[in-house]
C-alpha cells in the first residue's frame, strides 16, 4: 500500500495575484535576489510606500529572530521556521512571519501576521475589516479584547459599588469587629435611650486597660488582639442580659449596667473584673499580663444628666484610678473635676 | 437571567422615560432592590415581572417595548460599545446578517455565562432571510427586530423587517434586504481609539 503522494510529485498550485491578495493580504513574493515581485494590499498599506516592486525586502523590514538576516539565501535557510520581524514604518511592533521557497530557485514567498501586538498594529496602520482575510482571527481577537475590556469595566463598577456599600454598612454598624462587643455608636444610642426615661437607674463604668501598650509593643499586634478578645470575654461574662459592653477605643471599654445603681454591687463587680483581667493569658507560648483601671458614675448623682456628661464623669473617675496607681476602681465625685 | 439583560431593560426605561418611571416599574414588579447589577444573575421570574411591569406602566405591549429596547441598545450613544461589537460581524449588512448565527458564540467569548438566544438564519430567496430565534423568555425576536433595524441604519442598508409567528417556541423575523448600500451608513474603525 503506497499513498498517492508517494507516487505523484508535490503538485503545484497556480493562483492569480488577485486570489493571493484575498487569501493572504500580508504576503510578499520575492525574487532570488530578495527583491519584491509583488505584495498583498495590507502589506503595502503597512510599509506605506506606493512603489515597492523591485525594491529589496531588507529595506522595508528587519528580521529579529531566529537571527538577524540581510540576504535572501540566509532568509531561505530559515524556511518553515517562525520568524519575528519588524517593519521599518513601526519598528516597535513585532510581527510574525514564515518564508517558503518557490519552485526551481525562483525566489521565495513570505506570509506575515500581526502576532500579539495586533491591537497596536491595527491602530498604527489604521487597518480595517477589509484588510484581513476572513480566515485570519485577528479581527476576532480585537473583538474579544474590546468585549473583555467592557466586561472588566462592568466588574470594576460592581466592585466599586459594593465597596461603597461596605463602607456605608461599616459606618452604620453597631458592633466592634475585633471583639464582637458593641461599638461607641451603639453605646451612645443605648445611653440616649436609657436617659430618655427620667426614672431610669443605672451605673456607667469606663475601663481602660493598663500595660496593654506594652503587650502590643513587645509581643506584637496579634498578641494585643488576643488580649482584647480575652478582655471582651471576661467583660461579657460579668454583665447581665440587658447590660451593654462596648469597646470605645483601642483599649477602652464602657459598661452600662441597667436597673442597677448600687455602689457596693458595682464596686464588687469592678474589683472582680480587675482581678480576673490581671490573671495572665498565654498567646503562642508567650505570657500576656495586663490590668485595668475603672471609673464609675451612677444615675443617682444626677437630676437631668446628658450622655456627654455621664461619659465625661466616668472618664474623670477612671483617671483618678490611674492617678492612684492603676488597677483601681473609683466612683465619680464632683471634687475629681479638674481645676 | 444574566444581569446584563436585566440591566439593559432597566437602563432603557431610565434613559428613555426617566428614573421616576423606572421607580414605578420597579415598584410594580416588586423588585427587592433598587437596581439590577450587570454582573450578577437573577431569577428569570424577575426579568419576566420587569417586562410585564414596564409594559403596564408605559401602556405598550411587550413586543413593541422589546423592539424599542433592541433599537435603543444599538443606536443610543451611551451604548456605542454594543454597536461596535456587532459591527465586528462584517463589512456589509449582508456579512453582518450572515454572522448572526455566530452571535451567541461571540457573546460567550466575552461572557461565558450570558444567556444568549439560539439563532438560525435561513435564506428564503435572494435578498430575503428568515431568522429563527429561541430563548428562555418570549420576546427576543422583538429585541432582535429592533436591533436589526438599528444596525441596518448603521450600515446604510435599506431593509423591511417583519415579525412572523413561529412554531414550537421559536420566534421568526423576516428580513427583506432591498438595498445593501442605500445610504452612507456610519463608519467603523477596528481600532477603538479612532472613534
């Protein structure tokens, strides 16, 4: 069994110039000396010269890979290989090509495509749909490039809208994300609601951690975060349902005890909190030691207090605790007021 | 249904009739959000409810409404990108018509999850074509009819378009191409920056 191709010589095809132009608008037909015999319409458009017939191909383009070549025999040696070349009209754009020999040493035939710089090439030479053969997928690539630019634009818009919504949600959030406690906004709202009832009885505690900065600085932020989560757990376990615990700053907490203005009870709670927080915790093998200073004010001290006044008075009591040597609990009294 | 489809409907209503009318459509369709997002997917019932609501609010039958959506998609300057993508289909309106069967594949090149209709083009007699369209919802035939009218203008071709009742869920658009080069049409540069 022998295939017909083994018997018959490689058959030759004759094509008119017009047919070549349509099939391969980027072809160049070269004489044995490397002169241009004819060239496709898109190639002519790209070299921007009306009269190229008879000129040397090496005056119009440079071969970059596999190697620099300036004579036809050297070019012919690269027959069938993938060529990387540039036209002198746009030396920054690398094109792709292939060359084959014509029968009987009558010259060479080269075909070119735009390669990966297709979009820049189309812009550079103002190419249109008519400059490409329907078999050339460059136009599909352009289409795809434009379509995917559109869809990524849409995706980016979606991401931006989601990000804006996330920021709004965060601004409206009532929870401190690190500890899961209430945040300052939630505490302000809860206090305002409590104050709207003139009969309400409550205690307001302001707590600040002692030595927390030292933990953060010496053991790292992860250890600091671990301590804050631990503190949140302790605080939550010491309050009743209906009381509110908020983290209002880096290591500052506010506790609102509802229906409770008993100084003895609140002092016992504060002392127990300090004791429990002073018990060291271990994070990744490292021991974290902190303590806490607390200041408390009570509804019974006021006739018609404001949120700001309550917070400020609890804060002053807290600083009195700090001044007395930390790890203490102090009730507000008017003589704590500065000045 | 892909968000792009829903959003096209929404933007058409907003652009043509105003944001207040879109608000009415949204309320009547009882959509659980203000606007469709183009990159999300929605239950097809929401798309159908929106079409019905728009049709009721605008006192237009669904076919005329969707035909207007189709025209708007390809001729509104803000949607220039869609016209451009369609013009990649061919140099002449005839080339463009013959590329329509490729349209779903082309759309999926960019968005693999886009709900595109099935399109079959038949040549009846020279100059007369039949487009058979199948989609998850009724009305894609009307959208295409409107879009084809817009694209014929774009190419400068003179055509007569008509919807014909189809069989087994298919919609049919009959296209009579009277003069492929009736007017100059609009230019199309492959390079988007040349616009």
